[in-house]
């Protein structure tokens, strides 16, 4: 590639990120006859499931609903061992996907992208890596993921700690030995509540530092029997159709009843059924008015709170584990295995950072307003700069050198959550204004839209696509308007409020898949006339 002529394009479609979205986008580009390459900072595939390899990292959507469903051969071959698979198995699945479709020759591992710069003269992007390598591409697809920029709180002395210190989103491949050690876990979000039980089982002492609790309910994982595996194979076409077309992208049955159709006693029995249901069924198969009726939501929350108090022996600890700042569904609800039970173990204690905030990290431990504790290991389960975090760090420079992070200074501006005005031929599926549904399903919708658009442009002899500013403005305004009616509140990381100084804007598409499908269909039917399509030859002349 380095020997290419000045006016040559090294590759037509360059993909950044080897997660579920990037790998599929690479596959589509290759299958559609484009020259393509994928750049990945890590040394393996899987994206989120490559970097998040902490103990008990696992799906909380059913394994087969997260998997690719475009290939019956892959679906039939792969056997998930559990309803909600763990990280090692998930990583192996993506490795098998790459092997089955011979994608490895197109992937450049250990390639951290440092800049993506638009050249108006020949309508190409120059993509540079940390090791000095450069690619020139006609189209760039930044499939960098929503949860790929780990967040570390700005705590005094964080770099002074001399023990082992790891973020759950950057867990070392060799693992972290906590056997017989004093361990602190900071954070009780989705990754924190997963990693706490396995650490508690091995550590001499575990102190959990909690900022705010979440409404955690049981994951209720189980092994998938050979009989169930065969049922899934037999039901493939129905599964594929449902996952590709449903509003949620899940196989979870939709709600059947309003709470008013049941007596108080019947509702309590129904809540018990929900408590024992798998994963997202507690949100997606609950009462139809769970998220709209404050009284019913409170009743469900009270049910969960009673469960917590029944499990956790110490009443003060139980009270600290019960949220008071949000209702169920106003944050993404985590699903747990043995989480509440762990606080009955003699080696585990809970520190409320609302009551006693951290004042400093020292060379030997953590200091709060209540005093100092010494540790051998600190685990930062403090989340991610969701949605825009990694994209803002890519060094993207569009028309006239405009920086993407400046264009998004007051929050993301997008069209369909895949493009921004002033950044031609640059796409970001799985980024801001993305999945209000099962993530791989929604992201695949976006990836298919991009792939189909590129094919349609090629058929017309066109190779530059721009989003008019008024189209971007109207789509973003619609996102903001719909955000007034979503259950998630501004304290959710879906609004970016977990990152100090980040604009508080909805980072999801509140209209979900139905709205995305409508917009894509309209664009296809009009021949993409709303977009600005042109030929790079026009720019060169």
C-alpha cells in the first residue's frame, strides 16, 4: 500500500474495530466486491468481548440472539453452552466467524488508529496508525463501539497506587490473581456486579465502593441442553425473522397484560414469575404499563427491595444496595448471579461513596472521609464514555479540517446515527443515536444500510456521499424531542452524565428499530435523493 501512486486509493472500504459490528461490515464489504481492510487496536477479535475479559463477564441477552443470523451454516454449527455465554466462549465464537468466512487476511491487529483525515482534492480519507503506517481509503467505517472508551474518575493520587490496578474494560489476558489478597472494587454498574462475586470467592478481603446502587435482578442463567440446541436449529428461520424485524431484536415475548387486569395478589405472583425469568424478560415481558405508571413501577421496585432485604442479612447494607435516585428502567438494569448473597460473606464489606466519598488514592490504598484502607489490588469498574467516547478520540478531521469532537461539542449531531454533516464517506454504526434494542441486531441494521448504500452508489457511478446539514439537524432535533418520552433519565450513562463535562444528550435513538427501518426504507425508495451523492472525479476536475 505504501507504494501506491499519489492519486490512488489504497482500499475502498476501511473498517475500524473488530467487534460484532466491524466484523460484519468487513464481511459485507468483501462480499459486495469492494477492496477492504479492518484495523484493530487489540491482538484479537471480539471488540467488547476481547477487552472485557474479567471473571464472569458474560452476555445478558440470550446467546443466540446476540449471534449472527445471516448464515444458517454458522448458526447450526455453533453450540452455545449456556443461555447467557461467558467471555471466553464469546471470543471463540468471533474467532470461528473470522475463520469460517476467511476474514483473517483482511484484518490488521495491533493497529491503533490515531488520525482519520479527509482530503477534498481526491475525496479520500488518510488513516494513520500509532506505528506510523497509513492507509488511504474511499470510505471509512468506524465501528469502534459504544462501550470501548474506559472511564477512570479523576481521583487525586490515582497513579500513585503501587499495587495492581485494572479497569474491567482493559482486563489483562493473563488475568489478575486476587487469591488471598485485599481487593477494592470501585463501581457497581453492569461490570462491577458481575466481577464482585468471583473476586469475593478468592480474595482475603473485598471492599466494594459504591457510588449509587442499581435495580439488580437475577440473570437466571442455565446450560443449553442438546435437545434445546436442536430446537434452536429447527426454529432457525423463525428466530432469524423475529430478530431481524422485531422492535426489540430479542426473542423475549412482549408484555401481554396491563397491571390493572390483575389483583394486588395476582401482581405479586406475577412479579415472582418475573424475578425468576431470564435476563431482559423482567423489562420486556413485564406489565405493559410498567414504565408509564409510576405506581406500578414503585410496586415492582418495592418487590425487588423486599427480595434484597430477604437476601442480605445486615439491614444497613441491604438499605445501601437499594436505589433511591431512580425507578426501575430509568437506568439500564443489570442482571446478576450471586451478587446480593456475596454481602453475607465475612470477607466482604460495602462502602457508600454517597456517605463517605473517596478523597484520594494513596500508594497503599484508598482514603475516604471515613479514613484509609490498604489494598493489594484495585479494580476500577467505573464504566465507559458511552456512545461518542472512542469516536471523539480517533482524531477525525473532516471538510476544512473540522474536528469531529468540535462538531459534537454540544452533543452528537447525526443522520440515522451513522453519518455527520461535513464528514463525507465516514460512517459510525453502533455509535451515538444508536441501539434502543438488542445491540448487535440494531448495529447490523445500520451496517446493512451502509453496505447497501455503497452498492447503490457504485451502480450509479458515484463514490462520495455527504449528509446535508439540514438533514442532520432535523434528525438530531427529532432525537432530542423524542427523548422527553423515554424511560431512561438524565442520570443514565445513556445521556453521558457519568462523564464530567460531557454534554447531557440522549445517545440512543428513542424511536428504536421501527423508526430506523422507516427512514432507511424511505431513503431506498427515493434512491437516496435526500443525501448528497457525487463522484470523486468531479472534485478532482
